[in-house]
C-alpha cells in the first residue's frame, strides 16, 4: 500500500503557509510530491462515492432547462415588479404598516378631543335667533349658519328688505318735504308691500391677531364709503391671546346687502345674522298724530280768521301755539321712525386668534394650512413609526431566534455520535 | 478506478460556478448544474449514505438556489459556495428529519460496484481512506467532504459552515491530520495482518 505523505502533520494548528500550500495544491498550482499527495487524497475521497445516476442527472437537467426556458419566456418587467403580489413577509409587513397608519390617524386625528386638525372647521356659532314679531334669516349663499332658516324665510327677508328700501327712500324724501309724504311706497315687489321695516345685521369676521386693527379700520372706511357711519367702536389688541374689535355701524338700508358682501371680502366670515322688524304700526301712528296736529292747526287758523272778540283771538293764539309744539313733536317722532326704516344697524365683530386666520383662500393662509397638514402628517408618521418599530424589532428578534434555533438543530446532528 | 470521477478535479477552469455570472438566468443556471450537479450529489451521498436521499437533496438544493437566485450576493461567495451551503443545510435537515446521524457507510450495492471497478492497489488505498474518513467525527468529516467534493476555498468553506475563516482553517487542518493518522493506522493494521 502506498503511504500518503501528508504534509504539515503534527503541528497544533495551521499556519498560513500550510493553508496556502493546500490551496495551491488543490487548485492545481502546486508542484512536487506534497502537492501530488493532496490531489491524490482528494481524488481518493471523491472516488469513494458512486457517480450520479445518469437517469437522475438527465431528469434533473431537463427540469432545470424547462424551468429556465419558462422563466425566460415570462421575464418580468422590472418596472412592473412592484405589481407582483407580495410574499408572506411582504403581506405581513403591509398589513402591519397599514394598521399602524390607521392607528396613528385615529390617535392623532383632528376629531380627537383637544387635538387641532390641519384645517379647522370654522367654529361657527351664528347669532341667528328667532324673536317673536321679528323675521330673521341668514343671507343665502353664506353657508356659515349652523341652523339655516328655510329658503322661504330668506326670500321673505329679501322681499321685505326690498320693500323697506323703497319705503325708506320715499319716507326720507317725505320727511324732508313734509309729513304726509312720509308714507311708504305701496305696491312694492315684496311680500309686504307698503310696510315699513327696520333692518339689522351682525357679522363676525375672522382675522389673525395682527390684522384686527387694520380690519377694523377698513370696516370703518367701508361704512363711510357706503354712506353710513360708525356709531361706536372698540378695538382690543393683545400681544398674546385673542384680539378683538367690535363696531356698531349705521348704514343705509338700501345698501345693507352690498355692505355685508363688502365686509365679507375684508376677512373670512365666521358668523353672520340679519334681522328685520316691522315698524309700520309705529310709523302709521306717528303719521296719524302729525296729520291730526296739522288738521287741528288748519282748524285753529280757520277759527282765528272768524274770531271777532279780543278774548276769542287770544284763546285761539294760545291753542295755535300749543298746536305748534304738538306738530313739532309729531314730526320728530315720524322722523325717528323714518330714520329707523332708512338706516340699518350693523354690528361688526372682528376676532383675531391663531386659529381664525386659517380660513380663506390667500397665499399666506394656504401656506399656513399646508404647514399644518405637513405637521399632522409628520405626527401621524411618527406615531406609526412608534407603533411599527417595536413590531419590527420583535419580528427581527423572532426571525433571528428562529434562524438560530434551526441552525442549532442542524448543527446538533453533527455533534451527536 | 475504471469509472470516472463524477466531476472534474480541475479547479483552474473558470466557469459559472466560480466566476459570478451577473444574473443567474436560465443558461447560467444550466451551466452551473452541469458543473456542480455531480459534485453536489457526491457530497450529499457521502453525507447521507443513500442514493435516493442524496438525489432528493441535490434536487432540493438546485430548487432552492433557483428560487433565491435574485438574492444572491457575489460579495458573499460564488454560486458554487452558495449551492454547497444550501445543500449542506438541506442534507442536515434531512438527517434531522429522519432522526439519523451522518455516517460514512455506503450502501452495499454501491460498495460492491465500486470494488469491482477498481484495481487492487487503488482498492486498498481507498479502503484505508474510506475507513479513516468513516472514523472521523461528523463535524470534521463534513469539512473534508465539503473541501474535496465542493472544492471550496477556505473562505467559502467558512461561509458554508457559518464560522470564521481561521476557524475553518483550524478545523480543516485538524480533520486532515486525523485523516492522515487514520490512514497510517489502517496501513499498520494491514501490514500486521
């Protein structure tokens, strides 16, 4: 038997040269007896096992060739690779990610109490009230009312306002000339022709704290330009917190609608209400008193022209003097009622806080809203990541443990003898 | 030995198994099978001792390699190294499933087949190698089988075994030393006999 001259035997461990020599010999690079002995040993070891069965080799080769041809025929488009259904791991990861995002949205959602959303819905609290004897409604097209009145009420309001405007115009003209001409024009296009009505409105505008003063100034200028005036105003600007301005305007009734529309363009409308009060009876009573006093004056003057005695003349002069005072009072009362009909009282409130500035469609507000959307999106992603991270760590730990366990089980086969 | 060795002993020839082919597509995979199929089968049969089980493991190894071809990383070894790492895992799983230990006892049919085909001198030498190999601890025998059947470099051997390269070198050195001692012992026994 040929003795195999194994090299390097006897040493405690391999050195670099030994390993390099072995590698060179097995790679066919080494020469000499030692290299030959390594190659012989490898040949002997390899020759110990029987060759692969030709049938199996052919069958497996055919299967591999068939699979390769099948794979080549349906080469997946790399661009559409993401459309392929995910594996079990991908599906689990997708489900976990979607669940985490949903949970994050639920946690950080704008509907959660105490959490501001990216774009707050305007907290409209319109001061629409329904007092007895007063017909009130909000103007159509301003969807700010939480409890919009029926459409019929809106139409009634507009018709009444139209009639009021006409009546007010004629009443103003009449007041300027004399009492009988104060009668409101009848036959208006409204539902209450010939009625005298008083209009009032209130509007709440939203502005940023820094814009409250400027908005209040613009409201004042608008009132003057519409032929009205500011009855009273109060502006409170604070460095921090809520700033507020309140103005009481007196505007021509005929220009109320246009004025409200102009006010709405100054700043986003937070709330708006309009009211109407019928003062026809008051007007008629005042006109009646003026008519009575005027008729009494005519009668007194007629009696004076017929008086013959000194006593009758003095008495009639005294009564005419008293009648003059009554006429003056009646005219003043009629003018007051007429002024109520011709002018509308408008309460304007300008609220300025950080949230009110997020309404409207200006570039600044758009950027502000976009920033808030990004912040909330970031918060949602952060919460989702906070939910996913422990899950991912757990999954990695489980996968590592499973791999380690399988490896341990495999290696144990080699350890047991 | 009248029958040729299942695979070429020549390491020097570069093929798809040694040079990274880029994408392991159909043709490259067929070439890999032609180069390594017999070696994988030889390694599996020497680890499992049964032809049927070795064929199952061989088919399974190629199947798994094909399925994971997209994840192959050329920085972590050649296709041959990947293939033998997969084959090793599959063979050990098979042994574990069958609650068996690795052995180096070829089936009688195979042994007889082998004996008839070889010259007497070769038979004596290879019998000594066989016995020495069978006497090795499974872990050391596995290193020898991977080294000679898989024709893996030391770094590839380390990756296949999941150990460091120096550890793989140590284990290989120890296994070959014991193999040598086993062969010498067999020689002495034969001389005494």
